[in-house]
């Protein structure tokens, strides 16, 4: 299991209703179902991942979250999850608002585009940065909205979103003194737990 998912599962209580937007192969939902007896629902558009979800016994809906989430009632889930996908959606701000409408609490993880090594590569070499968090070339990346920790903090402040927990981690998903000193500069991945 990815290290960010280990952090996230601490914020999910047993018997919760969890909606995972862009759930991939469903392995995280299957894990939560087994370990915490959650009611699971995943949203996915990739047919191969949908088949993997079904094989894992995960409830999955084939739906593009960029189109609409209007088919979900307000407050119909305890937690809505969006892991490593925020930067790939067409309107992240609208999606965050929809997550808050659907779920009582939300969890988002994303790569921090302001990480110091990304900045250094851009300044010193003039190339778009690549790393384990950003493995794509500029021409084939699914990342269409480059977001920083500071950007997401600002969005939360402007929209009156309450941050319950915020964890900023390095490549090994550990926190350090430097990351606490300046998360926007030294954190590679951001993990937010928030509500309205």
C-alpha cells in the first residue's frame, strides 16, 4: 500500500461510508472494507480498473468526475477521498466544492509543484521537473493544474474550508523539521483532511 494511503486510513473510522473519486484498481477501498468494515463506493473511468475493482469486490461506478457529481445526494458519505488526482481534473475548485457537498469530511492528496528540487530543475536546466511524484514528460502529463501547498491553503481560506489535518511529506512519506519549517518548499506530497 502506498505510504500516503497509510496516513489517510488513520482518518477513516470503522463503519464509515467512503466515496473514492478516481479509485483506480480499488485496492485501497478493498483494504478499508476488510480492515474497517466501511461501505465503499468508487468512481472510475478506466475500464481495466473497473474490472479490477469488481474482481476485488469493490462497489464501483463508471463515471467521469469532470462532468458532474450531481447524482450523489448531499451529505450521503462520511468521507470523500481524492488521492493524487486533484492536479488532473478540469476544475479542481468546483470538484472540492462538490466533495464538500457530498461528504461530511474530505481527504485530498496531491504532489507539491513548489518542491525545491522541482524549482531548481526549472531554474537551472529550463525543463519541466520530473520526479517520482511527477514522472511524466511535459507533453504527455495528465497534470493540467499545477498546485502548490500554498495554493491549496489559499483556496481553503477563500472558501471557508476548515483544515482538520494537514500532513506534508517527503519521497518516503515522512515528515521532518524542514518540512514543518517551510512545507511549500520542502514537501513533495501534501495530504489534507478537511470539512466545511
